[in-house]
């Protein structure tokens, strides 16, 4: 009887531990490459599908992926679930939406990895690729510049970008912002995005 009780107690403990275990598999990454049309990502649906495509190719299945992008009808912060989020190495990026948009997040050049686990070139690297398309204000709500709601990839339009390496021309809050540093210039083509230090990359988060 005592043995049965001990076995049952041990099984229950294992069950509780399993239920409480945190899933630290990849739930955040930076896209390794732009889909090919600069700021034209096929709208939010196209950007989400691209996140899913890259994640699946990297073995990150079983999750619903959302691009961290705002439009004039949707805020990036409302698209990405509740968190927590981890990069491909199991390093926590943030616990929740509030901490992600505060100084408590752990988003740096060393943690903002692409789906392959690679560091994104930042300021001082050649080429600099740290401009991340977001179309967002610092709090994750929509800014006016979104490359036509992510449907423009030519000489017109602009997009707000953040710096994945948290580094810019000075020590201002904007220069160090991961999601809202400045607007691009010269349009939304890949060439225009590159002129300010970007490659048309963006953040992907698992919403579940």
C-alpha cells in the first residue's frame, strides 16, 4: 500500500512538473532575408505567411507565426500573442507584451537572431542590416509610415524601422529603439531600404 502511494505520488509530481515546464523552443526570430520586393510583403497576410515559411524550414513547426508589423488598421503589439518569447537558442526575449515594450526586454544584437541562429549585421558591420521594418511607434502602435500597409516596394512611400542591435548615430532613445528608430528614405524598394542601413528584414513572433 505504501509503495503504491509512493509510486502514485511520484507520478503526480512528474505530471505537475511537466505541466509547469516552460516551452523555450523558438518563438521569436528575425527574418534571414527579405521576400524579394522590399516593403511590399504582400500585406500582413503575406508577411505572416513568410514568417511561417521560414520557421517551418528551420524546424519551428506547431506555432502560429505573426510578423511584428503595424498597418493603419492594426497594431503590431496586438498581433503577437501574450508571450513569453524565446529565440532559437532558448534565450528569453521578453515575458509579455508589456515587458517587450519596456526596458525590461532582452532584445539585443546577440539575442535578435534569425531563424537559423545567426546574428544580424549591425552598425559597424558591412553591410549594416539592422533596420527592421515595423511601421510602429515605441509602444507598438501604428505609425503613419508603413510602405502602403506593406504593399509598396518601389520608389514611393516610407516605413518606420527599429534597430535590432539597439545602436544608432547617437545615444538617443530613438537610436537605441528596437522597434521605432526612424523612417526610411527614398521609397520602399530594397535599394532604398539599404540606404538607411537595412535589408528589408522584420521580426516574427509566435502568437501561441
